[in-house]
C-alpha cells in the first residue's frame, strides 16, 4: 500500500496525549519532512499507523502523530 504525502495540511487538536507504535505495512517515514502528512481513511489502518509511529518515535530522530480529521485520520511528521 502506498501513501500520498501532502504538505501544508494543518494538524487537528489531539483528543488524547501519547505516542504511538510500528506495524507490518511500509510507511513513508523516511520520505517525510516536518509538517508533511498522509491521509488514512480506515480506522483499523489508522490504529496500525499509530502503533508504527510509536516505534519510530522511540528511536528518537523523527516524531509522528496521528489525529482524527473530518475526512478520517491523518498522520503528521512533527519533528
């Protein structure tokens, strides 16, 4: 599965605090700059992205967050 990276999409407010972790799908972490994001339509996939992002976040070089949006879910690189 490929994700389309988008620039300049404002991040929504978090409904909860915390970090998220890593799954089996290939996510575009290495291709993303700070502020870039990709859309996720499916709730189950969004949960997997949250888990995958947590694993990337714990490595300490890049940080990602996933938030609910009006059109589903979105994952942003925040650092």
